[in-house]
C-alpha cells in the first residue's frame, strides 16, 4: 500500500514538472526587451529598475520621486507632471482614454552588447576617394562639392579619434582644430540630399534643423540647444553615439543680420552669437525625450566638440554682392573690364569670400567657426537629365519600379527627357521641379494602365508631354 502511494506521489510530481515545463517562461519571452518609463521615456538600461503600476505603466525611481515632490508642493494636481494628464480627467468619460497621448509606451528591444561596446578605429573611416565614389552613386554633378566634403568629413572623424586617444592618456602636442562646413548653393541644388546621403554612408546619427525656427533664449521659438536634442533623439538617446554625429542647420542665410532695425534681432544676429559655443565645441545639457526643459524632464550632458556641424543656405542676392566686388576695378579705356562680364557667369558663387558673406549679414565670429566653404553650382539641362536617370534612387527608376509591380515596362525617349529638363529649368526651383512635373504627367498613366492586363510596355514621348499626342503602348505577345 505504501509502495502504491509512493508511486502515485512520484507520478503526480512528474506530471506537475511536465505541466510547468509546458508553461512559457515569462522571463524567456521578455529576453531581448526592456521596460520603458511612462514619463521620461527612458529604457530600463538608462534609468535603472522600474516600478510597475496598474495598467502596465512603468515608472523609474527618479520620476516617482519627482511625482511625490510635486504632490507635496502642489497637492493632487497631476497635470503638472508630463505624460500623466489622465490623472485629472473625467473618469466617467472613457473616450478620453482613447486619445493618442494617453497611450502606454511599448517595450523596446535591448541593444546587443556587441553594438554597445563597439569601438571605432581609423580603419573604420572610409578614405576620401571612397566617400566620393559612394556619393557619386546617389548625387549627380557637384564634383568639387563632393570632393571638399569627403576630405572635410574624413579629417573631422580622424580628429575625433585622436581626441579620444588624448583622453585615454596619450597626449599629443599637436591639436587639430575643428572644421565645420558652410554650404552655399541655389535652391534645389542638392544641399540637404548631399548631407543625408553622407550620414547614411557613414552610418552616423543625423539631425536636420531649420534655422528659421531658432530664436534667442527666452523668446518664443526653439532654443539653440534644441538642435543637439534632435541629434540625441536620432541616436536613440545614446550620448556617446550622438557625440560623433552630424547636425545640419538648413536655411542658415535666414539668420543674417537685419539691416536698419530699431528692435532687438532675436532671430538673426542673436542666433548667430548663441550658435558660436556649439560650433566651437562646448558641453551643454539637453532634455532627453523632449524639446522642452522642465523639472520633470531628465537631462543629458552632451559634448559638441566632436559633432560635425554643416550649415547650408541659398543666400539669395549673394551673387549681386560678388558682382559688385569683382566689377569695382572697372575703368574706362580699351583694356577696361566690362561691368556686365559676370552677368552670364554660372559659377560666380565659387568666387565668394568672407567679405561678401559679412556684407550679406553674417557676423565674422560665426564665419570663423565655419572654415570649410562648399559652393554648389546651379543645375543645367544636362545635369537635370542625369538626375532623372543616373542616380541609384533616380526619379524615373522609382516610377519604373512602381509599374513593374503591374508587370508593365516604362520607358522615356530622349526627346521626352529633354522636354522635362527644359520645363524644370523654367520653374527655377532646381531638382525639386522634376518630381512636380512627373507627378502631373504620370497621374493618368498610373491610373489607366492597371485597367488593362494586356499592356506590356509604355513609352513616354515628347508629344504626350506637350499634350498633342499620347504615349506609345505595346501589348503583350
């Protein structure tokens, strides 16, 4: 009897063991994931252990302490705590909980240790000719600009690695100065696209900021530190990764010093002066997961010494300033220089000097921190045709891929490409005009072609673009 009871007990324990093995292990399911604080949006690896709240809400200890401090000082007004406005909602109206800002953040994947501990060496930085060769696959023309930027970026990241070695105790008597870049070119010449492609090829975080939204500290608008906050967000709040990133400030010509102003220029010269410390290299505190500084937002310290700053702008009317300087030497007589000899010069921007930019409205301290000047040439007809067809991500290749899903081949004859390039030049908006023209004429084709499954190919002709004919259609078989 005792043996039977013993065997029965062993069988029961075995069944319990097998049932336990069948149940999924919660810790194994969550392997590769970590909790995120509902208030500061920091993961568990950054903020420490989390406190679980009802409803799947996770709070870090810092935010919990700040919440208790807010309660002690201001009573039960939870609206002062970011991301927790639901505490003061009407609990009878459940539609409030369906608002997008009430969503609980999902768990994030934990980064692999190999990615976190990866160290960059001089061998990881591609040589200038390699950078330019890869830029040629995406950007057509602008040979001098690509060459200058390739060398500047290569030297900048070599400088960053050397400064890291000095911090490790290996001192060097020679200190390499920082080389930020100023890009000057007409609208649609490829300034922003060139920077985006460069950051993608180098695999570094990129933040694009608009200088028109920047104002002096204390006024309505974005503070100067907001550009660093955007870079930190692009680096997934990884400070070390952000400190080797790229910040592109577009429309930099819009913060030029205003002429004859009686009021304070809070979005012009003042912004240039406050940008000086970032361009030179300084340690700034920026909010994590937010663009606004307040008591509830965690702060991160970012050193901008190894961040590459690229400032770009169209600088309208700068060519007139250059013409005025170059034609100042004109005189009378047979050997005199004509005043209108520079009117048809398309490469006039290449002769820009700091004196021209100062007359435009840029302060000398700001220009001194942008030692590398890159000028982009205005696009002509041949460059427009190359932009349509040659880059890896060319516009025509995008439409060919879209119609390829319908098993239809799309072609453009040479005369059609000439017409598109000529119309784009008339709009005077650079390469941006190409997509606008194609969107207009491809609308009917993208609408009509899927109707007939027997269509095998479509050839776009110039008469169709001039609205005096139609495209050539080839049927299958």
